[in-house]
C-alpha cells in the first residue's frame, strides 16, 4: 500500500460529503430550475463523479 493511499474510511467520508453537497445544491430546486442552471447541473455532476 502506498503511503498516500486513501483509506476506506476516508473514501466513505468523501462519498458522504458529496451526497450532502448534492442535497444542498438541489434542495428547494424545481426540475425546471435545475435544468435551467448550468452551474447547479455541473456542480451536481462533479459530486456524482466523486461518488
């Protein structure tokens, strides 16, 4: 194992943080407002990439 390798616990924490961020981005957004916002879409997709 490399010295800078991420642990399973750290990886799970990153996933939980990404889920929380996604929730924050889309909370209160209608489908239409989400689809009309490139910023919210891109931020959400980036967090899915982390997951």
